[in-house]
C-alpha cells in the first residue's frame, strides 16, 4: 500500500474512532492519522489472529472492510492509551 493510501486510511479511521469514543482525545490531524495507522495494525493483526489462529503483524488495505477493521483497532488503541495513562493516587 502506498504512503498516500496509508495517510488516507489513517486519517479516516482515526477521525471515525475519535468520533465514536466518548470524551476528548485531543491532538490534531497528525495524531489522528497516527492513531488510525496504529489502529490499522492492531485491527489487522487481530483480524488475522481470529481468522487463522496465527499471530502476524498485518494491516488492512484501503477498502470498506479495511477501514472498518482499522476503526475497530483505533478504538482499541484509544482505550488502551486511556487505561495506561490514568494515574492512581
């Protein structure tokens, strides 16, 4: 997949995930794109793991199912980040 497709997939998946998850995530378009790309890897890897039972680092392509998988992965990434960034006092 070309770098332009990664940018489009990252922006699209990150923006949809930020709109779905309640609360304020912050960041600009660059962090949204980064969130979407990380989400694509998380979602793609989980998709391959569920489908085949093997753990492979994978990312979906720029298609409707690929965006769906990337959005699910970005939502998981938001929850992991918010869980790890909480401070217990």
